[in-house]
């Protein structure tokens, strides 16, 4: 996947189109057979998830003499989705570092027994912060602070190389990036993103050239971090859980990469939150780890890269708004790009 920067934004249109009918195309009557073959478990019943944002079919499955489990699968479209196995390896490593996360009991991308890729996992404890509409700021600040602590622990996990995880290594049970440098990963799809924004009249050709030059001229700064960290890359509320007013866990590692840890922190202003989060999150982070060197300078660069792919995504999904466009333009203005 070294040709992909962020899967949600850079999937082919053919892939995106398949997501709309994924539940219609998936024969869920096969679920009992999958659980019996994979884990020797007897299924009592199952129901689809109410969360339709994923590219996968997701079912909550009741097991005889066992608590509820989660079944997550694709429809077998395209090549095997090795990232499902990558996620299992990542969650095992994250748990070793003391961060509560989803426990993936089984992942299969071989397609030997079934014509699709799938995971079976435990239900992560806690509730969805996005679904709670009566947050008090002081309680939400506690959640943000503790999330910052968890992120700092995750960033302590180091891997070789950079970027997307190498599929060959994953199949051998190892985690390693595909790119030789962080810069190589950061500019993946940069040119195509800019072309997309030019064609949609979001930016001019002159602004696109200045943006490319900005990243090129800061290549040494971007590559100044000696070793890559695990970053989650999508730390919005819908990927964490809470109990009471406390952080309970983190899940959905589909977009995780090996990167400069500042990339995770830089995307904070782009998350949907109930109250501003960045200050409390950084307080929690620095209670565990000091901020990386050149934090402010890198943060703005990485925020710009994040807004580039998020703007492309908004256009492709037909959710572009004047507010999104204004936020994007404000970031460009930081670098005198009009």
C-alpha cells in the first residue's frame, strides 16, 4: 500500500461504489460457519451494526455460553485486505504498552475457507463519546487529557521504515513500514490531491505549485525524526470509548501508519469534538512524554497535509461545505498561499 497516503481519501471510485451495497451483497447466513471454523464457537444469533460509516459489514454476534463478539468482513472485492491482519498485530502491541484497545481474536485474509477477509473481535468496553450530547466541559477535558496520555504511550511504539505497513511482513507476523523516509510517505498522493483540488477549483495551479515547494523545501525538517512511531491517524471521538468521564479504550486501526508522532497531534484541530480538545490533549501527552522537537513548525506542515486529504475526501463524498473550505483556506494563508 505504499501508493496510498490515506485509504479513506484515496480508494478508487470503484471501491467506494461497492460500499453502498455491501450489506446487500454479503450473505450473513454464513456467519455461524465462520465462527465454528475459526474459533470452534456456536453462534446463537447476529445483527448488523448501526454504524454505517465503515467500508466493511459489521455484525454483533451472540455466542452460546459466551458474551457478544464483533464480526467484521469485506465482500471479497479486489485483492485480500491484509490490513485486517495488520490491525491484529497492532492491537496486540498496543495492549503490551498498557493502552486499552479492541482485542482481535481471529483475522483471516487467506480466502482459503471463505471468499472474503474477516476479523472476529471482542466488544471494546465503554460508550461512544460522539453519541453523548450533554458533556460538561470539565468532564470532557478529563477525557481529552487521558486520551493524550494514551497517545503518548502509543507513540512509544517504534517500527522500522515509514508509512503504510508492508503487506509481505504482515503476512509473516511482523510490522514494518514500506517507505524509506517519512518525507517519502508524507508526499504520497500529494500531487494527485492537488490536481483534484485544482480541478474542483478549490485552489489555483499557482497555489498547488507553492504547496509542493513548501513540502520539498522542508524535506530535511520532515526527515529529522530518527525513528518512526506507531500513529493511529484517526483519533476522533468515534474511535475511542469512555466510561463515566474517563477514557476507556481506542479502536479502529485501519489507517495506522509508521510516522512522526507529531502527525497524530497535528490532526487534532480537524477532529469533530464537543469542546476544543488540543490544549488538554497536549497536557495529557506531556504528562507522559515531552513534545517532540520542532513541534510547532512541524505541526503546521502536517496539519496542512491532513487538510489536503480531508478536503479531497469531502469533495469525493459530496460533503464539502463553505465552513470546510474556509478552514482549508485559513491553513493555506499561514504560508501566504492564496
